[in-house]
C-alpha cells in the first residue's frame, strides 16, 4: 500500500465546449480491493482549524415547486458548523441540472464502505435523465453552498438565522466515492466502455482551488471551461465499483480553497461511454467541508490605492500607491510560484508624512526557471497587525495577448479583480466597466509598461450581480472582455 501522497494540481489548460463539458481522459487501471482510509486529503493541516461541516435535516425553503428538486430550489441547513463559538448555517442552491435528474438532495441514511453512517455528509442521489444504451452522454447537477450566521451567533429557528452572510477562509471541500463500472461489458474492464462519476469545483482563480488526490488514485484529472466562460477543475472516476459512499483515498478528491469566500460552487455528475444497456442508474454521492475558520478582519491605518506589476528584461517591476499611512510600519513583498505558498523577498519601509506615497520594487528573476509568478503585499502597522493586498500574477512569456484576461471571473461579493494584458511600449490607458445599457459605471487611469501587465481593479464592490463589459482604451486601440459579478 502506498503511504505517500502527492499534490496533483489540476492542469491550467481549459477547453472550449458546447452544450456539455469536454470528454475526460480514459480511465486508468484500478483495483477495487485496494483501499487507503487514512488519506491526508481527509485530514486538516497540523495546527489549523479542525472544524468539520454537518448537513443533517435539510429543509426546503424556496425557489422551486412542487418537487423542490429542480433548478432554483434553495434548501437550508442549520448548525452546519460551529466556528469560534459562533453557529454557521448554510443554504444549498440547485443552480443547474444538465442531462441528469436529482432524486434526493441529501440522504441522511447514507453509509460509507464499512457500513458506518455518514449522515452528516452532503449526500445527494443523482442519475441520468434518460436510459443509457449505445449513445455517449455526460451530465451533472450543480450546487452552490452559501454561508450565514445569526447576528447573535446562535439560532432561533427564524429567518434571522440566515440574515447575515459570512465568509469562511481556508475551506477544504472533499468529494468522496468518485467511482464507476464497465457499463455492462461482458468482458469486465474492457477499454472503451464505462459509466463513471465526476466531481468538479468552480475555479475562483487560476490556481484556486488546488486539487489534491492520493498518489495511487483511480481518478483522472478533468478540466474544462463551459459556454459562459466559467472554469471547472476536478476528476473523473475509474471503473472499479466500490461499496457505499467509499471514503477510500483512491476515489476521493480534495479541493483546497485559499482566501476568504462567502460560498463555493461544485458539480456532481457522470460520464457514460457507450456500453451495455444500463438504464438510468441512480448514484449516491458524498462530500463535506472542513478545516475552515473565520477570516481575521483587520483594519489597518493604510489604504492601498493601486498595485500592479509587469515583467521585462528578466525582472518583475512592482508598483503600488497608498494613502493614510498612520502608525504604519512597512510593506513585505511576498512571491509565490504556485499561488498558494508565499515567501517574503523584500521589505519596504513606510513613507510616513507623504500624502499619497508611491513605491516600486524590482525582482530579479534571472535565476528562476518558473514561468508564472504571484505577488502580494503584507502590510504591517507598528503594532505588528497586518493584512494582505490582492494577488497579482506576472509571466515571463512576452507573447502579445489577443484579448484581456480577467481573474477571477466570475467575481464573488466584493472581491478584487485583476486584469492582465500585454503591451509593446509604455503608455497610459483608461480601464472602463460598462453595464448592459452601455453606461460606463466605473473607470480608472493606469500606466502600462512594456511587457505583460497586471492591473488590480479595486472599486467594483458596489456593482450589482450581472454581466459587464471591461474595456482597456489606449490611443485608438480598445481591448474588451466580459466580467460576471455574483453576489
């Protein structure tokens, strides 16, 4: 039994799709008798929070009648978790049902492979919408979990229990039992025929969440972008059928979210590669959340007005501008090559007494072989309290962009949007956000440098949910892209 585990980061490549996601890679060989149950993906990091979610006694609240299992239905779960003595509640929205049926949203009687109750897991029962026989088909049910707390911190079984949204940080979403079978082939395991489950999470940004699996996993990495430009990452299962909602590491995947989030969105689905007539098999799924905590809300005596970066001549040039530096000490510049693990590489003392000080830092990357780098500022006051800036990404690749890259997209709540684009020479640009009526609702001026630039757009917190056009205007050239805002 392999006791070593590897971090498998989902490929950044995405695929253009039509009505359904792209086809996952063929399943690999597997052994249904091989089961590792002490997987690190099911254990919170040492020294971190060990809070685990519980979804029991869910109650339909609104959005879909009469069966409460269609698109738009919202179910409520009280006592989802207790964090720091505060009760967290959760709403599940059924966002989308594609080529599938939702038979039940959460089976509290579900068991794992050893017959142990996993009633506290989120365990829907999902099947295809038609009999499967001779035609390839893929489908899914998409869910969004949104988090709440009562203003008093405890429930009173009223709407007040869901009156206040709350962000959770460092969420670890685990999807169990991503298995399958040979779709009725006479010769068991014959290549080219299968019915298997899929587990996907919506990306918040390029490397968020990170996807983890056991090094001896039965799973196949699976990534795609759907028609509304939403990016998904996760796994397709193997063809080894396992009992119950298996918690074996070989068929379990962990989605590790960084940052502070008000919700997560995921898809539980299937992939049928035509084999025997297997009818409409209803599958039991299972998942839970853990390792999260409330983010520390720290207000520092400084305001970050702008933070941008560009790469040129083997160096990254970071620039930022601030205001209100009162009792403020320094900026620690931190760099990462995976978007998760950061290392402090420099420190800039505050320019106390200047109304709107500007800073620059040059990072020499001559000795680095990686292509993508992430940067953030750790802003520290004189009492040692600190908070982080938004993250910007730069690449060594100097290839010109045909269009803008906006990340994250969609943006949730009041998150910070980063715009990335290439530029042949130094120039001033105007960034505009335009609503569906053609009205410019936001704009800002920025200075671009030669190479690949990252611009943070910090003032979109008042935008309502919807689709916007983002334009970057320079001289007689206009680059445009769509931005989706979800609240």
